[in-house]
């Protein structure tokens, strides 16, 4: 060790390492520790230990004049090693600051990350030095945002695009090699141009918080590609940083900010997929890298009868203890940091039901949601829940509070079943196409609370949804035991890729059907990145560990026709406010008219009856949207009006002659979209029939009189 620099008392807040231009304040929360040593490391890895003498409200703190941005640091925390009582302190382990804003690299298992002696029970404390956790880096928070403005896209006008930082850019021919797979790669003009032209409004990035690659994956030559194994809730992952590749890991912070700035300049929001339900430290046999060695009982849900063990509502080994005020503060501080310092526009919360758990049950009025609802910063950004976890009672679609949107897994399942050809779904499809009022209307929420999706990172891609009925996860090396078995998919007549022209034509049409119903229905659509170009994972429905061509976009073989179709449908959605209403349909007669804001039609042009809705054979329907029936105003306060629209769906295996209605004075209907023919056009007179191809969608419009 080198000479200890002079230490001042410093301040207990803010937590973490805070540089003020002259020196750095260090603050670490540990309620149960008996002592804390700040560990400073030079470029050669030499360590200087500085005992933190001051403690205020369980925060250990001190100020070191002269410590500058770029300084690497960690902690050694002293206390009892008594796993049977939930205590896992071990000063032989150098621990990562939970509030570190930048990390000096990734974990190094060969340098040790365990608080106990591996190979046996966790009751034997590790006596050897454990230096495998990455170190924190003091950062300079200054950044020139210039005149950057957040796009502030209203939820009902949003089109979300879910993507992985690396997968999106890794093989793009126009992204420089050294920027592929990075935040800087997304900020390049080829990617920005692509996203702008596609028409999406919001880029939802899969986890960018620094994560850990599990040893069991590394042993098989795999990695945790998805990143749902968080180590740090403040630091952008250095794996996706071009600056880190150049030897400047702290540069990942500014690189991420530059990406956000560039996306905002293109009118695109940034939403982060965040994992506050568990950490990478796993169960009682997992590594000790940060929280576990700093204050295990504070940060984790321990089993009261035997605190050696962890509650696991996530299937990962542990669950964060959101009942503890300090853990709640950690989450809120992290969220505020990403909004105020990093300028992101919203969050998608992984396994959000875990955060709602008070004791064992899911409680939507738990402290976490109450705090967020009242927070003047977090309460103003987009909040999206993945409304389930793996615990009992964890499936909570439709039960989250006002101001929260939800991934609507019921929408996904109903739409897949409908286009697969399962019967008895008319009523369900009626709800899904109109914003799922059965789930959201009675609790004060609006149609856009339903985040509609057919595919997401977890499962098949859209192309694979129409190509495979069984998962093909051999590359994961888990004997086919991983991934969902209940996929609700139809391969259109052959499992996997085929040269059969009829099957391939049907698959092309089915992809368009999914995209059309997703983007032309009420609610907030979410498109899985790559679905618009026909991306395939070869039937792998759990590619969490595939950091390779299985998961990356194949820009060399994109489906140009499908891409053009997707752009067209997104354009139609944006052009017609009737397709992205802020309010649910009332079904009532519009003042001064004989028709209602929405009318449901049979293929013979007559209104659907109760018998039609309950008939298990009903596989087609028409939806008339009156352009005068929006009952809303635009940004200037003017009444919002639109063309009259007619959406026709046929999920049956036979063509249908669909009679176009004479409603709202429409005497002629112009074809705007046909999933059976990208080039189709023309008009149909009211009262006449159009051939609605088997398994297809048509959209007609009629200018408002």
C-alpha cells in the first residue's frame, strides 16, 4: 500500500463518488458494517486503503482533495461473516460501489469474486484476496447538451422499437468497424437515417446497465447477451462502448450521452429496459461483487426463517429488497440519474411484479409505485411494466396503477392464436384491436396503456413465428430445456425454412397480417427490432446467450419488400388519428349522425350480432371508424377529425366476398392496404363486394364529408 492521502469528513450525500472540481466525496451506505475502507487504485493496480471514519445515518463518508476524474476505486467492508444470520461481510473482497457511474472493465472470475471458499458450503469465509469485480471510476458529469431537446412524444402517438445496442449495429455495412456494436454505432447517420425512415418514435434498448456474464455460460463459450443480470444500476455497460475499446472505459458515459443527443436530434426517444428486481450476485452460492458484501440484509429479500437463503421471484437466485428504504432510494436515485444526467425518456421495468411485492403477494400500492407516482421527475417520463414474475400470483396484466403502461401479453397470445386459426376468439380480438378496454378502462387508464406486441426479445422473431412451431435452441447447449414451450405459432405447413413457394407466400402474408393488426389497432405498438426486415434466429426462442449471428441483424439479406410494407403501415398509423386515439371508443351514436364512432361488421356488410361474437366459427370481421367520432382535440385545441376508415380482417382459410358498407355518407372506398398484395390499389363502391383473400387484412378509407 502507498501513503494514505489526507481525509476530510466529507458529506453523507449524494451517495457514490462525487467530484466537485477540487476533489471527490465518497459515500457508501452500510447499516450492518463495522468498518469501511475506501480502496484507491493506480494505473498499475497498486492499492491505497483509506478508512472512512465518519458515519451518518449508516452512510460511511469522506472527502479526498486532489482526487480527480479517472480515479479507480472500490471498497473493503468489515463486519461479521455469518451467512446463517444473513451477514456476508468479508474485507478480503474488493467491492464495487453500487453508485459508481463508470466501471473500469468487466468481471474477472480468475481473480476471485467469492466471499466464501468455492467448492464447498458458503459457511467458510474466503481468506484469499478477491479482486475480480470491476472497479468504479470517478467521473466528470459535465457534458455539452447544446440545444438538445427531448422529443416528448405523447404516448398515444408512440411507435416503440425494441432493439439491442450490439445486435442493431454489429453487421451494418455502413457503420465503421470500430463503432459496430456500440452506443457510438447507433449515433452514426446510417442507423439514425434508418430509424427515421422506418418511422418509429421511440427506441427501447435492452439492458445497458453493466451486467455480468455467468460462469456457466462462459464455460460453454457463451455470454449473457441480453444482459438481464445487472451488476451496476448507474454505469453504462462498457461492452457496448467504443471508448472502452480504445482504453478509456470512463468514456462510456459521454458516449452514451452522445447517442441520446443524436437520437433526440432525429426526433427519437430513448427508453431503457431496466432490471431492478434482482442482481448478478445470485443466490447463497453466488459471487460477492457489490451489494452482498456491502450490506446483504439491506439489499436482498432474505428468508426470515433462514436468512442464509434468498427469496427468488425472478428465477435468477435473488430478489431486491424493495421493502427497505435504502434499496428504494437506490432505485429512485438510479432512475433520476438516467433521466436528469443521461436524458433518457422512459423505462421498461423487467419483471415489474417483483417490485410490487410487499411480503409475498403482489401489491400495486407498494412503496415503490407510490414513490414513483409522487416523484416530480420519474413520474413525468414513460413508465412501462413487464407485468409478471415467476412467483405465485405474479401475472398482473391489467393491474398496474394509473400512469403505468404494460406489456400486454394477452394481446400477444390472442393475436397469435387468431392468425394461427384457432377459433372462438372474436370477442377477444375485438378487445385487443380497440386498446383492451377490458383490462385498462375501469382503472382510469387510456388505450395507450396497452403496449401491444406480437413478438419481443423473449421468444421467436416474427419470421420465426410463421416458420416454426417448435423451439430449436440447440445452440444454447441446454438440451432443449430452456425457452417457452407454449409459443402459439403456426409454421404454415412445414417446420423451418423451405423452398415451397406456396408456403413461403403464406408466410410473407402472415407476417404482414401481424404487422397490420399491430400497427392499425388501438394501443401503443411495439415492434421487435429486425422483424421489419425478416430477421430470423433459426427457430431459437431463447437467444439470451447468443452474442453472434443468431441474434445480430443480418443486414446483407434484409427483406426489402417487408421493410417497405412496414414503413407504409407505420405511415398510415401516423397519418390517421383514428388509429391512435387517446380515448376508448364509446360505441355511442355521434351527435348529428346516424352512425357510431365504431361499427363492427360481418362479411355480408351487416352489423355483427351477439351470436356472431360468440360463434366459435367467426374468423372475420370489419371495423368501421367514423372520422367524426374521435371526441378529442389536437395540440391547438381544435376538434380532431379524420377520414372514415374500414379495416377488414379474414383469419379463415377461405376467401370471402366482403360487402363494403354505406356508412357516414361513404359511397366510394379507396384501398389503402392489402396484406395479400403490396401493390394493390383501386376503389370499391358502397354496397359492392371486395374479395378478401384467405388470411389477409385490407384497409379502406373514405374522405370525411
